[in-house]
C-alpha cells in the first residue's frame, strides 16, 4: 500500500468515527430534550438526574474522541470541545436546579440543545457530502 493510501485511509476512518460520534451524541441529546420537555415540579429532580447522567456520558464520549484524534482541519474536534463546555454547564444546572429555577434551567438547556443539534447536523452533512461521498478509498 502506498503511503498516500495509508493517510487517506486514516482520514476516512476519522470521518467515519466522526459520523458515528456525532450521530450518537445527536440521538442522546434529542432524548434528553424530550425528557426535559416532560419535566414538572413533581418530577424535575428525577428528570434532571437522568439528563445529568446522560450529559456525563456525552462528556466522556467527547473526551475519548478528542484523545484519539486531537485536532483536525475541519474543526470537528473543536466543535465537540465547545459542545462539551455547554454539556458540562448543563450538568451543573441539573445538579443545582430548584423548584424556583427548574423551568428557566430546562428552557435554557432545551434552547441550547437545539443549537448544538443544528451544529451537529451541519457537521454530519458536511462530512457526508464533502468528505465521504466521493473520497471513500
């Protein structure tokens, strides 16, 4: 195998890994979004506990991905790193929410999750259409 083919293969693996992570994180965030929608004064502690656990797992997945790839010219790693900052803030919101502020915290998390999902969709479309469509091998 020529050296250029090895690098191209590694790049392809990176994009497939990126897709797998982005799609998985997107699903987890959508699940949290829907769970947050169901929060009430009676169940917000339970709902926020579930979401906090999910956010912790998302944060670990992002850490693992970034450790494996470090950085890239398409800024997928930096996008995930920025998203992780929000995710960690959500964890704090989940942990500190009270009867008085849970609705505001829920609304903030849901609005932010929508934004992250748009960013992830953009990255997924970019990888599919620009990086993998014609450059598989």
